[in-house]
C-alpha cells in the first residue's frame, strides 16, 4: 500500500525543532550516509516506469521507487547548464553565475560558469570529511580552473561541455569524444559506449574510495538520453516493434499509468495536444516505421542508464554500504522539443542509433515523454521544468512513499548537508559565500513531518521565459511578454489560462518576481539578446 505525504502549512518553530533534532542525529559519524546523486539528461516526466512509462524496462529505477519515495512535484530550471548550476550550489542559477547558459554574456549573473561565492556540493561535503566523486557531464565551466577537480571533487571522470557523442570513433573515423579523468585526457576504446564508461569509472572510484574509511558523495551525471540518438544494438533490439502504438495513444496511456502510480492526481487532465504535431494515424506505414525506430533508440538509451544504476546498487551491496546510502534520481529538464531540433543532423553519417547518428529527439515523442504536461525543455511550462524525483535510503525512508508538494533543485544542497551533519560555511577560503536559497527535505524524506512550509514562492527565468509558483498559482510569461495564470492544483496540464479572471493574482506574482529578480541579479533578456547574438553568428542555441 502506498504511503502518502502532503506539503502544507505547519508551525515554523516545529520545523526548526525537527531540523535541530535531525541534524544532531545525522551529525554522528556512524550515522552519516553516503550520498549518490543520479542526474539524467533530457528525460521527460513520464520517461520511467514509476512515472508512467510501462513501455520501458527500468527495473532498477523501479526498485528505488518501490523501496523509497517519489515526489509528485519536483522542479528544475528547464535546461542543462542552469539546472546543473542550481543543483550543484543550492542557488538560483543567476546567483551562481549561470543565468543563461555556459556562455559569458559579460555580467556576473551571466558569466557562464560557477562563481566562487556559490560553493559546490563537493566543496562543502569535502570540507565536512566526505570523499567526493563525479562521473559524467559537467557543463558549468569550460576553462580548466572551473573543472570539477578545481571545484571540490577528489576523483573526476567525464566531459566538460554540454553534449557528447557516445562512441569515440564515428563512421568517418573521426574522434569525437573529449573526456578527462582526474584532469588528464582519457580515450574511449573503439566500440565502447559512453554511458557504460560513465558507470565503469564510477564503480572504479567507489572501489578506490572504499579504502578511505569515510563517507562518500558521488555525482553520477549521465548524458543519456540527450542527443545524439545512439545506443547499443542489444539494447535497441529489446524495444523492436514496441512503439507501433504511436505517440498519440502512448501519451494517453502514460497519463493513465501515472495516475495509477500515484504521481498524478486522478482528476488532473492531460495537456491539449501540440497542434504542430501530426497525428500518428495520418502517417504512412513507412513513416510510422521510421519514427518507431527513433523511439526504440531513445528507450534503449534510458535502458542502459537503468542497467548502470543496477550495477551501482550491486557495488553498494558488495561493499556493504547499501543500507547507509541515500540515492536521489532526477532529470535536468523535460524531454526536448520545439525549435532547433535539426540543428546538428547535417552531421549524420549513419542511421539513427549508430555511431554516425546525430539525430535528436523530436516533439512528437517528446510530448509523450512529458505526458501529461504541456510543452518541452527550455520552457517554463510544466513539461519543461517538471522532473521525476526518487529518493532511496533504506535506513530512513519508508518504502513505497509518495510525497505531494513543491520542491526544487535548490532544496537538495540543504537536504544533503543536514543528512551529512555538515555546516555550510559563511566564508570559504576567504570569500563570503552566498546563503543557501532552498529548504531541507529531510523532514519529509524521513517522515518526521507530513507537511512542510516552503515559506516563499519559487521562481524561474531563462532566455526571457519566466514563471512564479506560489501555492496553487503559477504565473507564466514567455519571451513574447504575455502573462498566463494557472491553478496548478486543478490544472497542472496548463490548459486553462485564468489571468483575465484573476488580475489581482497576476499583479501580486509579478511584484514577487520583480523582488526576486532584483535580489538575484536577473536582467531583462531583451538587454542581453544583442550581446548573445553578437557573440554567435548562428541563432541562439537551445538544443543542449
């Protein structure tokens, strides 16, 4: 039987007492957990079985969910680099220096790499006695002094930028994958697959760390299922013919499954279909076969991530650390759709799925991946900023728990620090640090409280797209300047714009946004647009 928790109002004093009690408990060295943060890339809200994708085989992610906790509402920053900036620092992205992307637009909030005032999870946890490990994608600082090893990670493997080929040698014989291991070049052997290599290095680091006799933090940052669509043949074969149902029917089925899984309320409707998308039953037989193949590859990429998580779980059991390890599983944004989807496909030298493929996920299947929500990666609608959230910690999280409420990337840093019994420093290496912006989720994860007061709204801004979430209300403004208002408790699909009926709510949220924007050095995007276009001869890229 599923156990439900809801976020709501409680006495601030009660929260404070709970936090103090929990901090005291977890500060004991023998209680300090190992922490694994698994971040996947461009995975939609319903792209795993616990969130509705029964068409996918994700037994290890299923295990984390059935033995742990799922959040119904967990928010990211809609796109890769800004999400990673908030995740790694506990700051809103602008405060951390990555307001737009990993490009320098000439202002501190838009410098394109993490500033020194915003400490990373690795810096704080290392300072508190943890081993710190990263394996996978970085994307929050391109220059060497901004790399993981320079921002607190003891052991590091992966790539620095926003995207990577999954095979070292493509079909033209060109070397495409630029990897680093502990700051030194690393070469992927012929026919080796990057997702597997990310897992391999994580396991190697865990074996090495086991000799240190101290807790560890592992940031396992898979780039799958981000483009290019490339997968191992044996994984693709598992999904052959599975998607003949088509995107329209599968989108509806995933909505139904998500309700059955308890992550969507039964009275929540599905988003109105994107009117730019063709209906599946209007396609020819050959067109349907073509699009099925693409989704088979996408599913295979997720499958290999799940297999990697299974290998990590086996390693924890082998090292006798499974009972005292917290694993959190999230995605950096919704599935990719909308514009610029064919930006890189001119580089194709082979069929989708192979080393020569530079194909991307398209809006048709991505609308299914984000089901039942509206829109895609890069937007402030629920389909762009909603992610699955699964937390597994056998010692303290009760199995099969579902938590209702509004949580965000900025909440993970205070959560991890509380569990680790680590103090976030006001000063670090002589620099005054930015205060943490989020709220600890420990009381909810451990069942200490069944309601949590957020205390203030959540905010988003990226590329002129803005949003505010305060209680049931969500205000959205895209780059065209129009404001839309939604009652998320009744209409998380964002089908019914209530701005005209509630102008007073619109005005209140606009004022709250302006206060937040000033506090976080957010600049009107129209003032930045010329700077960005001047630095790039091509249009502004949103494909990462």
